[in-house]
């Protein structure tokens, strides 16, 4: 029997999972790492922590499963997006900490770029619908301006999973899905786009060669084998960006298939043969793992992490208990629809392009002396659902969506919250056995295809077994539709407040 190891490199940590011949998960190991906040709009992590987490999780996985390293057929990574690690000529990192996807320090650099490049044309070419400073190209411009000593020594800029592939194999490549989050990738031409690189003053030679996600990027080196417990020579697939891996694992390559990832950040993507582009609402688009396909989405930066904030602040008496989120759901059931008049906006990590301003921040509105913890918790859950309803409505304006929506991620465990989403969305919601493993499954299937175990991705939906189905309640949906109108007005007001605060304080807290 052959096995496949998938690595899901997320914001909070890395999950290593072992999959058997049928790609069913056999075992998994998770290792956390820290995020650092050295200044306003700055969010960084350490590539060395990612590699240490790969080594630790791999060793744990092999030990707990009892599977021999010789039986591992292939490895594949799903990596957090929009990262640009500066490497020197010897392929060594030049900085201990690097900006991650949510870092928006490069605001001035993006403004400079758009003095010579039409912003709408850039978006329609790249599909990069997150706030521009998030994208790698502008982070590189920031580095060039603020750390010229580092920039001058840089031979390569590489993404998160590509750096880990380098640690595993000594080889440096990327794939279309990761390149499509660079800020300089032409979606339909499937190549880095010279006009955008020239406008940024960045050479195309600083980026690695692009190969298919299921191509073998290299084989595990002796040094990596010693550090991880893997067998020297084990094939490593190029892998894909997390958005593409999750789309693959969640809904395969079916046209119009849609799902919701309800994790720390939360998003709603759809598969399509053409990128879903709108220069006003700006869904963000990545090249799909499948050649000639795209995954187009809207998101909120702080979905599950907003509920985690509510847990830590409002439920300190049980926040560290394993059943904390079950208890939160139980408390929220004691509050009516509309949370007794409270409204919560979950933009605790700032706004996305679907918001009126990226400077929006979260808030509780209409607080009163009668407000209870139960109401505050329900308002938090409703606010996240209402914000994602915005994403759903914007997306379905531009492309047909499937009638039912798969939910995955940690938040999908709450039956109460899933029913709330069905009522807020007015659509059938399902959860399956894949649950939080969509990105891991996507990476595992990439590995299986890389070594010929799978010939294509058509069989992915058959790996899903429906566990729960939630049907919308017509009366509740009507109430939430009315509440949504108030949510939108309140969000616009908070965006205006965020702009004012940014201008008056210069970006301070």
C-alpha cells in the first residue's frame, strides 16, 4: 500500500495529513507557529518556523501512524498565498520574518504603481481583488524602497509552499495558482506580465519557473530526510496555493460548484472556465489547479477569528475548554433572531475589496443596558453570516451557482451556525466527511496525480459523503433579509469612520 502526505500551510499553523490508496485520511498532525505584528498594517511570520513545523509534523505523523517512510509515494503542499520571501544567490532567506498575505504595509507603493498603470486594467488582467497592498508585487516594491540592502542581495522571490518545497528538495519552482497571486500574473495568458513588472521596477528574473501543480518539483534530499524522517528520494509535487487546493478538495473541477470555507478567514469561491471579474466589486481570482479553470471568490479576513475573539473576550471563563464553541452555540440559541437588536460587524482585520473601504474595522452596534452575553455571541455569529451573505450575493450576480453550498472549516461543526447560514443565505447547506480537510485533500490528490496514481481530478466529488443537510426556514430568511439591509448601511458607516480614523491618526490604533 502506498501513502501520500499533504501539508496545509495555514495562517495559524501547518497540518500534515497521511492519506492511503483511496486518499482517505489515515492520520494527521498539527503544529502551530506565531504571527508577529512589528508595526501598523504589518503582519509577519518566520519561514524557519514553517520548516520546523514541517519537520515536527512529519515526524509525528510517521510515528503515530506506524507507516514506513519507504511507503510514502509523494508529498504535496497547499500554501498560504501572497507571500514573497527574498532569497540570496544560494537560495537562503535574507530576512528572518516576512510579510504574510494579510500584511498591507505597501499602501504607498501600490498608489505609486497605479500612477502609471490603470487600476481597472490591472485587476481585469490579474483578477487580484484583495486590497492591492496585500499582493506580493507591492510587498516587493516596499522592500526595494525601505530595505534596499536586502533587495540588492535578492536573487529570488518565492512563495510559502515553494520555499518549503525548496527545503525539501533543493529545487525552486512555482505553479500557476501561486503565481496568480503575485500581482503580476496574466490569468488568461498564463504568464508573468512584463508591463506590470516594468511599472513596478521589478525584474521577471526574480521569480521562479512556473510548472503544473501536479509536476514533480524534485525529490527529498538527504538533509531533508534526516530532519523529517522521510525517505531520501521521495517525490515532491509542486502543489498549489491554499485557495486552489481547497477548491479542488471541496468541489473538484465541477463548473459552478460553490463552497464556503469557514476558518480563521472565510471565503466563498466558485469554479468556472472563465475568471469571474468585476472591476467594481472585485471578486478575487486564482488560477485553479486544473489547467484552464479558475476559482473566483469573495472573502472576509476575520471570519472564524472574529468568533475566536468573541470567545476570548466574552467567554474567558471557559475559552480554554475543548467544548468552548459548543457552549457558545448553546448560549447563542438563547437569543432571538437579531440578537435583541444588536448588530456586529466582523471586520476586525480590516476590509476587503467588497467593502466600501479597506479601513473598515469591526464593531458592536446598538448596545444597550439590557444586552446579555447570549445576545453578544449571537450577534457575532449573525454578523459573520451576514457579511458572507454579501459575498454570496455579489458572486451570483456574475455567474450561475449550484443550488446547494458545501461548508467546510472549523465553523461547520456547529449545527446551530449551519442552520443560521441556511436561513441567512436562503440556500441548502451541506457538510460532508471532508469537513476541515478540503485543502489537505486537494494537496493529496495533486500528489496522487503527480505519480500517476490518479489520472485526473474527476473522482473528487465521490470522496465526499454528506453528513448533514440544512434547509432554509422561509420565515427566518425573511427576517434575515431585513436585517441584512441594516447590516449593509451600518457597514458603510463603519467604513467612513475607518477612513476618518486613518486620516486623523495616520494609521495608529
